[in-house]
């Protein structure tokens, strides 16, 4: 196996000047114990959730699977630099190179591995458009674990591409709400035609895991162990930037739950904290779902049904329903506690963009570099281009690194809307946010 | 730029024991002169068409663009080997790593470059499902040449994904038949609802190129210069197999017009011819369109409307319409003259498969290795698996190399048919073939 695949993940908890406050039990509001989480997650992930070790070894079997697509390329976007006529150097880490086309398998494979080691035979999860579901479906196929995905019904019906990909891996994909669970049946009783939501799908997946000791639940973002497992991106990028003879002045990623941003940024942020470097970190969110730039830093639930623990994070309120932007993966109301804390500490900037400007940037990128970005990724592309234009205005040789979290081959209907049908932009939905924030528990 | 990107293409014409007979003018049936081709192709490509030089330097600007995705990975399918429990070693060259997801850009970029050097400002072409059209659209965006794609109307309407990708690159995509051309208008006059065909779309693209000296035509397969430009695949694979400490006993590719097969096979075939190696070469076609296994080796036209030159090749007849298999890229009636001659000389085996067995192999591959093959590529996967199973039966440590010509992210409806709706298999359409072969000119 390639020696260039990192042997360890990086854990920002080792270097932050303070630790994030503990998660709280959803009913008692007491600090969570490992036992509270044991019904949902394998012990190795629970240990990572609270670990303050700087480095955590990547199991050999996980590295062997990573070797199918890792290390992912670090590329310099020379043609884009020329198009923008900028003195900046733009690098991107191409996570679209994974078999399912995004960064999600980095943690899916790790989670499936730890579950397998602990004797678990089935994993449940939820998925919206299907990026996370297809990553877990692949991991399950590789490691011999059954995967059951609750897919938001409206996506299940309107976006068959990723559903079929999950099924190709052998996963069972169920439209949510479903009659399988109490949560699903309750929703269906009230509204037999419910289009579903991520919140409902989470409730269904969690319910099944709680009921069967051979089944656990898997989450694709937000939690500390997920961000640790995504740090393989940044660990590789550290080495690759060194090999390229450059060090980033700014590191950029889009944020839905925070895992691709944390994955590329935290290893560099660790160097800033330990070595006093001046690198900036820019997390990019949509104006339609601006949790960090407009939300509140407070304890909130991860799901609509209040089944998950409360974590301290930037949130728009667990009842917030964002407008229907194409970047479905950025439509989450909350944020990874580690990204939120980094922002509170002044280490991480946040920036919000409307989708029109992001698609415009994506089209520039595809014409310069050839790869079509996922709508989520287009937010990082927009920020990278803006940094390059700012550097041009100031005459700076800024070194920009962004995470190209996924390709858009399965999102071409979004580009069709942009190119052919006209595309609505979404402003900050102030009233909806105010209403949802009023529902956040006072803790 | 990476030194690992080949500096030269390989030309099989230098090593074959005999040369393919000349192309003939479509009207006079006289051997073609360079002048006959000059209205359609740039002089550099016409020179390559008849060159017997073993190596042709790759222009620096083409290598710089290749560097966006080349060298493509050569991977050993260790997990597939384990799944099959075979002593064979299975390697695949992953051409799906290109920005548009297939091998097509290797020649699209070269052709656009040569046209640009000769002052051409617009390229026309045809496309079926859109793999070739999107490759040329990308090349045009990179090199500043307008690209006009005539897309078979039924695909234009039913497969918007690749159309939108072409438009994202800035290409003009027109459903064919169109009112733009005499050929299109004639068809529309007879049948205003014509679904179109590749033959009609070729006629439209060729007609436009013939009329405007600033416009030329670009073809994505079949011709010698296309296969030369695809040899970058095999040149890389030669080096990569050497680095892996292995040499293939068998090299496999699927065949539509022959360019991805020729691209990987010919550099190895050259070594067999020069050095007496025993490597076998297997070209895989669908039973629904079995030009090499069931067709005739004779002079025939490249298009339905008899506008193109006649070339000596395996053909099912230029009027042959294959059944609607999902591997649209393998539905061409003819074959590259160099592949046909190689088969006649006993250097290249051909094999035909039904689509059901190919999808079954593709599902095995995706569950072992994670990448979803294009339906075309699934034919090569089927052959590679069959070789591995044969090696297992015989207890041989066979080294298998196949070309993974493209990923299937934009072909998930084909997998949906296979997994959900049941999928028709197609036998050899004997009557259609006999009728079409009766239309082939007697030369």
C-alpha cells in the first residue's frame, strides 16, 4: 500500500485553547455519558468523540480501503488563475476522486469498520439527496455490513440517480416517512402524502438502531469523530502542499454540517495554533441557511424531533426549514461544535453566498479546469475566486487552498435550472430564522 | 508539468505486417487524397491518418491540458480478485478520471489544438448520448474554439444530463435533425417528429463544416489519428505496469468505434509485434451490435447518408440500426480499420456479450471496487471477470489489464432498469444484419 496515505488522523481537540462544552442528554439535559451514546455508536467512535489525543492511528483495513482512491489529487488551478489574471496561487484538493464522488467515504469507511469490529451487522442512516447514503452504502458493501438508508421521500422520488447508486451497492433504501417505525407511522397518520424531511429520516434511522443491539446508527457530519476521520484530507494536503513548495495563506471549505471544511482545515489550524502561523480559515455557507453568520451559538438539538443530544453550536433552530436551494447538503440548521467553537474563538471566519454567484463561479471553474463542481462545492469555488480577485486588487501572491468536496455529475438538473430556466436566488430568510430561534431551548 | 505524462503517441501503422487499404471517396470510389479530407480535418490530423512513423510527439500545449487529469491511475483490483477467489491479477486503467469521465478528451483536446493552430474558429460534431460531445465541448472551452454539437433528438430530450454538461462548457447543442442544414431539413420535411439518428447528426455536422472554411468537423473514434491520440492510455500503462512489476497476458477493451480499445491495446500490441511477446488482445462488443464477430470485413460508409469516405472495416452495414441497448457508445455499425485489420491478421480476438451479463459484472465490480462503470465499460469488466474465472479454473496466475473507459454516474437510469424494472437482453439481430449487409456497396 502507498506510504503516502496518512497513518493517522488529526484531532483538533488536542490544540484548541479550550474544549467544546459537553453534549447534553435530550431529555434530562444532563451531560452525556458514553453509555448514552452506546446504543447508537460503536465504542471506538464514542472514544474519539471525547478524545484529546492529537493523533489517532488509522486502522490498516481502513487505510487499505482508502487506497482505492487516496491520496486524492492536490491540483493547482493554473488555468483558472490565468482566466482571473490573478497573482494568487489557487490549489484545490479533489475529493471528487472517491468512488462515489465526494469526501463522505472517508468517515463512512471508518465508521463501518469500527462497527464491524464490534460485531454490528446492520447500519441505519438518513440521507437527503443521497451523497452520504451512497458513501455508507459503499462502505457497507466493502465491509460486509447491511446498510439501511432512510431517504427523504421527495428526493427518493425526484432524484433516482443516487438512490440507484445506493441500491447498486446492495443497500436497502426506504422512502421516509415509512411505515417501518413509530416515528414514520405517526407522520404518515397525520399526513399520508408527507414529502418527508431530514429530521424525520434521522428519527426513523435512530429509532431502528435503538431497538436492535445488532444495529447501530451512522451520522455523516457534525460530530467530533466524523471530523477526526475527515482529517485525512488535511493531513494529505499538508504533505502535498509541502511537496508543491507552498503553504496556504487561506484555507476554504463549504459548510453543511462542517465535515469537509473541518477535514481540510483542522490539520492546518493545528499548525497555526502550535506554530503561530497566520493562515486564515474561511467556512462558506449559503445565505439561505446561514447558521454561522446569522445563527446563535447555543445548545440545540440535531434533529427536528428532539431525539438527538443537545450540542453547543451555531444554529438557526432545530425547526428551521431552509429554502430549496440546490446545494441540499448545506441545508442543515446546525454546525459541528468544533467549527462553531473555532469561529467563536476568532480562528475561523464564516461567509455566506447566494446560489447565483456560486453557480457563476462553478461555470468559470468548469470552463477553466474541466470538472463540474457539486452545488455545495460551488460555494467554496466562489470563495476561492473572490480571494483570488481580492489578491489581484491588492497585488498579493496569496496562496489559496480549497476543498473540492465533490463533483456535480449527479447534480446536472441544478445546472440546467441555472443555464436554461433561470434560477431563483435566496436572500437571508430572516422571519423563518427568528421563528425557529424562538424554539431553541434556553440552556 | 509531470514527467510521467508521455511525450509521444504510438502509431501501430509502424509495426503492423501490412497496412490497411486506403479509404475511398464516397462518390468516385477512388483512393482518398489529403485534399479530399482537408475540408473536414486539419492537416496535422490528415498527416497522422496516413503516417507510418512509430512515434508522434505530443504537442506541449496538449500535454499541459492532459496534466489536468493524466496520468490516469492504473489500479490493481485486489478486492475483485478476492471476491472471485482467482489466482489472476486484474489491473485496470481508470480513464473515468478525466474531467468529463471518459477517455474521449485524449483525442478531443488534440484535435481542438491542431484546429486552433491552423486558425479554425469553430468545430462541429455529432453526439448520441453525449460522451463525445462533452469531451469536445471541454476541449473547445480550453482552447477558445466554438463547439457546435448535433445531438440525436431522442437523446437531447431524454438525456438532459450530458446536454447540460456540454452547455456548461459553453457549447451550442442542437437537437438533430435540425432546420440548420439541408440534410436536417430534408429529414424534417419527410418526418417532422423524427427522433434522429447518429447517421443524420453526422450528416448535419459534416455539411456545416464543408460550407465554412473557418469550421471543421471532429470525429471521436474509428479513424487512425483518433486511435493514435488515444495511445497515450497504453503508453502510460506500459510504464505503470512496469512499475507494478507485471506484464499483461491479456489486454481488454470494449469496442464501439474502437478508440478506447486501440488506445490501451496498440502500444502493447506493438511490443508483441516487435519483441515476440505472447500477449492476447480481446475486443468486446455487444451481441446487439456484433460488427467484428458477425459482420463482414469490407469497404463501407461511416454514416447512413453515405457522405463519409468508404473504409475497409468490419461492418454490419451502414444502414444497420441496432437494438436499444444501454451501452449507446457501442451501437456503431462499423469498426476502426486498424482494429479490423488486427483482427483479420489474428492479432486481436473479438468477443460479444449480452447486456444482462455485463450489468451483472458491473454490479460485482462496484461492490468490490466502488466505481460504477458506464454501460459501455461494463462489457470490458465482464470480459476481465471471465478471464479471471478461466484463469481460476486452469490455476493460472494470469495478468489481466483492462481499460475502464468511463464511469457511469450519468447512466444511472440504465442501472435502474437493471435493478428495478427488469432489463431486456438482446440476442444477435440476424435478420436486421442480413438486410443491412445487402446494402453494403460491392467493392
